[in-house]
C-alpha cells in the first residue's frame, strides 16, 4: 500500500525521492494560476466594455471555463512530466504498457491489468531489495531528461496525451470556483455597503 511506496521512494531516493516531480509542479503552477486569473478578468472586462453592464452568472461561468481550458492546455506538458517523474521505478516506462496507462491513449483492459501487475511486482521487489541492502539512494532523472525522453518516444503529441479528459474537469472546476468567488464577493460588498448606511 501507501506505506510500502513511501518506504520504497525513501529507500531508493532518500528525502529527494519523496519530492520527485516538485520542479515541474511548481513551474506549471505559476503560469497555470496566472493565465487562468488573467483570462477570467479580461473576458469579464470585455463583456463589460461591449455590453456596458456586469456579466451575468452564465457569462461569468463561461469566462471561468474558458480561463481553465486555456490555462490547463498551456501547462499540461508540466503535468505529464511530473507524472512521469513520480512513477519512475514504480511503473515500467516501456511504450506498450505504462505510457498508455499514465498519459492516455488506447490501452486495452488486459494491457492495463498487466501493467498494474508488473508495477505491483516491481514495487514489492524493489522494497525488499532496498531494505536488505545498504546501497546509497539512486538519483532520479531530471525534469529535462524526462521531457527529452517523452519527446523522443512520442514527439510533441506525447506532452498532450490525456488532455481531452482534463478538459472535462478543469473548465468546470474553474467556472464554478471563479463564479462562486464573484458571487460571494458581490454579496459581501452589498452587506458591507448596507451596514455603512
């Protein structure tokens, strides 16, 4: 379970093994949030400029959804890289097994099941081996090395596999959160102005 994977990561990579994938996470988070907030605010401002009124709730949801869609699409290569970095040593990186499971693609159920079985066996073997030996933790490949590997194996398309599934989640999430924020802010501003009268 979780404790076994945690122990394996620590045994094989030391403290750094527990933070594998943090670089692409941080590099992707800043532009993700920045782009999302900027597009959301700019689209609401355009509605105000064109229609000379505040956006409706539906328009605010569309602005939030669009901002989530663009932000997620722009930063998705960092997500693929992070996922690859975090699963090194847990799941095989051969093209016919884990690539399809980890970053999307057409994978039949039997292939996915076999990949999961291989992964489980690999983790058990690594944990028992690392607990028995006193070997020094191995250093995981860098973010750039992982990105070169994805590019070599699958080209630029490899960085966007699975993005269409995230389009179902991301824009909806941004639409709800940005709209809820705007509505609560408007309500609190109204309450404050009534209290000041």
